[in-house]
C-alpha cells in the first residue's frame, strides 16, 4: 500500500512522538524544519484556547520558512489527541485541529470515534493510532484509522512489553498500511532496523528530550544524558497506564523505585482538570544510554541522517 502523500517527502522516515510538557512550539518547529514529522500533545497547550494560537503561529512560521528555503523539505505537523472519557477537551481540541486542517492526528488510549475520524478525513487529514498489543491494533483498524504506531518494549512514557519483532511481524500479517515503530530508537542504525523488520517509520521520543529546543528543565536534560537503560523504571503508578520513567526523578519525589505501589485504570485522568502531582516524574525510554549530549534538533536530525545512510551503505551487498 502506498504511503499517504503527507508522509512521502521527509528527510528521514521519522515521526517525532508527542511528549508531555517537552513538546512545545519551538521543538515542533525545529523538527518540521529539519524535514521530519513534528508533533505535540494538544493537552500541552494550556489553557485550551492556546491550542489555536500554537497552530496559527506554527503554520505561519513553517510557511515562511518554506518560502525562504523552497528547496528544503519541511515536515508536517501532527497533534496528539487523548481519546479518553476524562479528557473534557477532546471535542474542543479536535475542532481546533479541523479548523487548521492539521494533516496528521495521533490518537491515543482508545480508538477514535467515527465522528472524529470523519471530521479529520473531511479535509484529507490522516489518523495514526498508537497501540501496544495486537488486540488494540485490530480494534483501531476496525474503527477506521489510517495507520498504526506500535509502541514496543523500551519506549518512553506509556509503553508496552512486546518485542518489536513480534509486534511488527504480527501486525504485518493483517495490515499493509502505514506503521511507525517506537521503542528505544535513538540512532540512524535503529531507524533502518525498524524499516528492516517491516515498519515504515521510526517513532522517536526520548532523543528529543536532550535537545536545546525541548521544553524541559536543564536537570531533566542532564538526567537523560547521565542515564542508561538500567535507570528506567516501568510502572503504572503515575497515570494508571504502564510506562517508563527515569529512576532519578522517582527518587527525587521521595519514592522507592524498587517498591512502587500498583495503580489501576480508574486512576487515569486527562483533560483540563488533570492533576499535576507527577509533572516532575520524567518519562524516558531505554535508549537513554545512547544519548550523550544536548544538540540542537537540526544537528540531531543531521546526525541521524548520517548514521542512517552509513548503515544502509554498510549493509549493501
């Protein structure tokens, strides 16, 4: 199956994942200018009215950049929508995205309802849904999404436990459309590996945390650079959904990473009234051990491109 046109002219087959707090306009603009898909969670724009401002400003900035650099590839914007009953902003945020004709919507937690899909499809937008299991993938496709983001073991934030080999392989048995793979992808070699196992795109999150444009404290960046895979803790305590977090931030909150209590799905809460008790708990994937510096986003994409091209050349027979 041919890829949607919006995903065909990228510098690298990379979709930057939307990260809580960290993904703001500066990071998204830098990602798009570097020729990859830049994304942010709609809920990062607080209050809700700020979402319209963010999109207006981003679209104007990218249009001006394209006019000034007509030969440069500029990636599209993607906005993440949390499809959950506690997200009282969902209808508003989708309406704003439709107004701006955001080309890519990334839906999470639950498959998007038909009215949401119809609204996005009405102007030619596409919906990519993130999943951690085969059952979730099948339900999302039945709902009518255009592509899947497979969140495998080792991904930062909300993550699954399946091997990427198993997850991609099984999904490819029944779906030939766009697939992005997430889970400890921090190098150009890993981008090529994702494609080799059957994905179309690498879905990269944690690597952007340690860039100059990410909207995080320097202490967060420093912790990313100083950490390794052994410093990642998998727990559902903080949101009700299992995810990966930096041990250092858990310790700083006065908790024992080795003895965290279990939470449950009833603890999930998203939207305008979401509690901020865990905003200083830092999500990160197991690929942090491959992150040793804090470059600009443009420098990072250029490095990934060199690594990707070198890996392709090295494996050419």
